[in-house]
């Protein structure tokens, strides 16, 4: 008859152990929840057929364009650097009719993403295009050249610039462009979207004009 109390005692011990185990698991779960990495932004571009011009999108050219060009590019891409001459010539040839919208597509490296965010932080102080040119000129040193040195060279507030890089806002905008580009099927840089046509790779001025001029002539 002594076996019954022993069995009850064993059951009580097992219950206590199980309870302690549950408490440990719960405590561990709460700690993981508190210390987990923040979730990345989620963007849904399903069904997208054309690029979107967001309020934060860097742009230049005509204020009321007849045609908007969307350039998907990566600051670490050598062909993107070469392409700027042709794009600039197109804008100069159609100052009242064409606007260019910059789209970040930083697919080459983390340095590409960091550079894209830095350019946008410079843009917050009105120097996106100047800083973009600086990044292209210093392309071989991306990842080692301090981004703050470029900001200082344009007379920007380096304190404000550094704070911008740290707060994550621009990184989210870069990721939004990147997600949009992937949803549209873009796989390389530079890619210039003109109406329904996507010109992949560094095109000549003449090649861009061949697609652009008919749109301008048609009043689109």
C-alpha cells in the first residue's frame, strides 16, 4: 500500500518539472521576441505593369513632361556610370518634354544599397544628382570611401547626413524601388523604361531617341 503515495509523489515531481520547463520556454520566447531583428518592409507590386513615380523619387527634367523616363540603376555598375552621358544628352535635347525618374536597383552588393541610401540622404539636402555623380566618379572605392566625405564636398550638413543614414528611412525607399523593379521583371542595370519599352543595358543616345521620339510625336 506504500506504493500509492510513492506514485503520487513521482507524479507531483514530474508536474513541477514540466511546469518549470514551460516557464523556461515562455521566458526564452519572450526574450527572442523582444530581441528579434526588425522585419523588413513589405511591398506588394503584384500586377504592376509600369514603374510608379513616388513622391520621394529623385527626378530631373521637364516639370510637365509629355514622356517620363524611368532609369533603374546601381551605383556600383560601370555601365550605369557610362550611361549618364547619353541620358543627360536626351534630357538636354528635350528640356520641355521629358523628365527622368531615378529608380534604385542595387543588385550587385551591399555597397550598392548603402550608396543608394547615401545618395537619397544627399537628396534630402537638395544634392541628389550631384552626389550621384560623385558616387559614379568614386565607383572603384564604394565600400571604402566614406560617404560623409562626399556630403562634405557639397557643403551638406554631415551631422544631418549621418543621422539620415542611420535612421533607415532611405534604405526603405531603396528597397521599395528594388522590389518594384523585380516585380516588373528587370534583371540588369541600367534599364531605361520608356512607355511600354524597356531598354536593357547601356544604350546610345541614338537608340534611346529611336524609342522616345515616336512617343513625343504621337503626343503620348
